[in-house]
C-alpha cells in the first residue's frame, strides 16, 4: 500500500504541489469563534439585565400610552359634566320649588279632560328629559372618577417600572465591573446608518417568545425568526461579509439560535484584530445594530472590547484572550 502511494506521488507531483498550496494558503477564514468571551455567569447576568430592562421599558411605554388615553377620557367626561351641571341645577331647583303637591295641584286644576291629559303628557316628557339629563350627568361623574383613579394607578406603575429599569442597569454594571469592565466607553455610532425593518411584536408592544425554529442560512443549524430578520436586514443594508450564527456550545446565545458572529474581514474570521477598512466595517455594523436595537430586538452587541446594552449604552468589555474572545475580529449580536 505504501509503495503504491509513493508511485502515485512520483507520477503526480503537480497534484501534490497543488494540495500543499491549498493547505498552506487556505486561511482559517470560516472557523467561527468558539467562545463568546466572559464566563457563563457573566453572560447569564447580562441576559437577565438586558431582558429585564427591555421588558420594564415596554411596560413603562404601555402605561404611558394608557395614561394618555385615560386623560382624554377624563377631559371628555369633565367637559360633559360641566355642560350638564346647569341642567341638573335647574331640575333640582324646580323640584324644590314645586314638589309633588304642586304637581298634583297643577293636574287637578285642569279646566277640562283634554287640558288634564295635555298636562300629564307634558309632565311625563319633562320627567323623561330630566331623567336622561340626570343619568348622563351621573355617568359623566362616574367616568371622571374612574379615569382619575386609573391615572393614579398608571403613575404608580410607571414609577415601579422606572425602578426596575434602574435596578437592571445596576445589575449590568455590577456584572461587568466584577470582571474588570463596565466603564463608560465611546462606543460606535453612525448617524448615516440605515433603518431596519422592524421584527413583529405582540399587540401590547412586547416581544413574542421564540425558539430555534427556522433554518440558519449561515450554518446547518437553526435560529429564531427574530434573529433571521436581523441577519436579513443587515444583509440588505450591505453588511454581507461572512457570518456564523448557530453553533453547539456549553452556554451563551449561539446554541439557542439567538446570536450571530459577523466577521470584520472580507475573507472570514481571521486570528488578528481588525484594522483599516475591516475595522471601519465592524464599527459601522455595530452602529447599525445599535441604531436599530428597538426595531430588531437587540439584547446586546459586542465589538472591539466594548459591549452595548439597552440599559447601559456602550461600556468596556474586558474579556481576555485572542481576537475572537475580545471581539476584535468579529461583531457579536445577541437578540432577545
């Protein structure tokens, strides 16, 4: 067998040479980063902080919307109440002046049966009008009182969610500080970043729960529909360099189908920190995800030793290791 191989190699030196060139020249381009950086505990803390902040913000905005609607109801009810106050006052004064005895006297003093019936019908019409006016007034007062109470409850709800958001911000900062990061960073911003198509939300504005149910176009695995939308939107915006989303790992968002790594280099993931045009590409991609975070449902973005979260903005991210670990050769995106 060995002799046969030697004869083949002697007969095909060109083939051998070509194979060696391919082995040497082939870059480790499509070898996806195998570590998101940081510990499992850190990632869990950041996920909890990001999700909690986004959920509290959604509830806060929903409460403010309800409060605005309640204010409109209160204004309408108060206006109607004011309009009917004069009519209710007239009814009260007439009832006080006439009373039941005077009403009966009015009927008994009728000069003829026709006059009597006319007065009965007139009194009945007046009673119906009075009852309608009093009913409308009562409804307006009740509606105004209920709206006022509901507005008070919404204000308390808003105060509660603001407190939750503050706690989640502190949680994220503490988690990053525990590993030597968390300092306010300059971040990556591009005012010219295009707007992405928003992912579907629930009717109340919250994000629907999703699992790894759609095919990952970058691997043979699966991703969530929301991550697929983010990937497709990035592609449509011109960010088409090599990307890897799903991968089997012990923890993190990749095995859940909720994260993608976008290589900075045109040829794929390189084991060096991005510079020049590759660095600019990564800067612009990170800025794109941040600008569209609310539309895409971004949980966090990591790029070039910095991390962006909804609650904190850009902060230093001090994972230690090679370019893939400190995210200097790829942009990491995690979706809610």
